[in-house]
């Protein structure tokens, strides 16, 4: 499975993640709001996992 990139996510979801990553909203707020983007069995928690950086790949 290939890692998703920013172009794979809607801009609204990227803005929402930016707010979470920079501490403007809590993780709970992110998950609640990201739920509207969850489709086809994809949960808000899965969305967060896909958007979070994988620091091991950076090395």
C-alpha cells in the first residue's frame, strides 16, 4: 500500500489537520470534525493515522 500525500485529501481536511498539528484544536475536536470526511468504512481515527507523519520513513 502506498502512502497517501496531501493531494489525496480534501483541502478542508488539510486545514483541519493543520489546526490539530499546531495546537489550535484538540485531538477530540479533530476526530469529531474529520468524521464528516469518513466514507466507505474509513474512520476518523484512520484518517488521522494516514495524515500523521511517519518519522521512520524520513530517515
